[in-house]
């Protein structure tokens, strides 16, 4: 599990903010999405037709899963055109790792660069002022890595310090923010560009009774990219910070090394999750959150605002019950899930965008908040 404590800078004008010049701050956000839009109410027909599956039991299960996700729209790189170009992707048992990686490597570069340009445009300072790049992805494998290709495409200075975080799944976004926070606070004047880019192409498979979890992924996951710029001691006439990254924590759950199991095969990626994963997370989540809250003397969970990675509605529901959260505390996480699906490492950034909107409207009055993400949990 990864967690970060957030300070609401929007409150500093009324004397409530704990804003500190030396603390890392969120200075800008950006995102990009593939052009192919999946409407959840039409997805079952699209997916089963595209994979030539006519099994009534599979259709019934997938329809049930799609309803339970609460997702309305997703965005994907995979399309009918790609399947027509690479028909082996929908053929069971066919070695397709090379074309999958070719598609993924190109897609994450295009999406990541567009998201970064959006963040840079919002930030407003020259790209040459970026000193560090933190790149996050679980869907590309190559040498040189995507970090170098992105730095080149964006025109970052050759001496930009690059860090890649790969195969971290749904916790990657929070981990990237944690790394960028440490960079900003330990390198005066630095500005870290964080880019996350993910696709589901590696895991796209035709339905199989031997892989029931594949239907969960098909019903829930989407593609996209996000970007953020992090820095300490912002220049007020040039930069507009909106959240402060106060503290961070990472913790693994003992005895769960077999609960999440994934590997890359000649047919793409293959992930399996134990059914007891939500219960294992639930058993530790209260203590994990309280450890972060104790740093600022917060006792009540409802005295925080929340950015929870929405791996699926079940984990949000369990968290809400376990921590006795008021219904509106997770509304922006649910909104991100509804509008984008689970986009792995990106999703915490999409929630951050909604959080910023709420802050601007004055709808969030709490001084402190938490970002929370776990590697992979679903419906």
C-alpha cells in the first residue's frame, strides 16, 4: 500500500493552511486519452464480436460484471482496426508478445507525451526548467526505456535526471508522487515532471473458461496517460500550486506474495488475484491510515479529504464501511471510476484533477487529505 498526506493550500488565505515553502507541491496536471471510446452499455457486444465468442454463459457473466463495475465510459488503444491488422491477438494460444509490445511501446509514448505537454502548458514555464523526469508504466518493456524516448520527444534537457517505475500496477501513481516529493525537497529549485502511461493491450485476450479473471479485466480497465509537475518553494508570480505533499508511507502486506501473481508470457500478460485480497487490505487499512494521520494529529477519518485509487467499487465500498466514511468522501474516486474505469497508475491523477476542481469551488474545507493506492484490487 502507498499513501501520501496532502495539505490544502487553498485555505492559506484564511490562515488555516499549513503551507511550507520547503514542502513539495503539485504545480500542474495534464492527461491524454486514446481516441477509441468504450461505452459500457455497448461493450459486451463489441468485445464478444471482436473475439468471435458466441458462448451464452460468457455473455451473461460479462454483462453482470459490466453492470457491477459502475463504469460508464473507458478509453482504449485496442480497436477493431488493430484487431483486423493483428488477428492473432484474438486467437487463443498464439504467441503475440512482439506485436503487443510494438503497439504498447508506441501508444504509451504518444499518450505520455501528450499528457506531459498538457501539464507543461498549464504550468507555463519553459520545458528547459524541468530538472527531473519520473516515468511510470506497467505496459511497456524495452531498452532504452520510455523515459528516454519521452525526454527526447518533449525536448527535455540532456542532463534531466530520469527515474523509471515499472510494473507497479495500480500503486504506481502514488509511488511516482512519493518519488517526486523526495526529489523536490532534496534538490532545491528542482522541478519534477511525472508521467504515467498505461494500456491494456498486453492483457487483451479472447474469453476462456480457464481464465475467468480475464473477464473482470475486460469489464473494468481502460487506457490513458497523466502527468504532473512537482516542486518546492514555488515562484508565486509564475506558478500556481494547489496541494502540498506533506508526508508519505509505503507498506507491504506480509503473506500476500502469492495473492497477486503476474507474469509476461508469449501470449501477453497474465495476472491472477486471490479472492481474499480485499479482505487482506481491509484488515490493515485502518492502521495504515492512522499512522499517516498521527503525523498531524487527526483522529477522525471524516476530517480528511480523500483521493483513493478506485480499483473497483467493492474496495471503495469496503473502505467506506471500514473507516465509517461519509458517502461524499469517496465521490470523486467513484466519479473517476465511472468516467475512465481503472486506468492503473493513472487513476489517482484523474482523481486529483477532480479534487482540484472541488478545491477551486470551495467544496472542500478540510485542511488535510490522503492519497491511498494499493497494487491491484478490483470488483
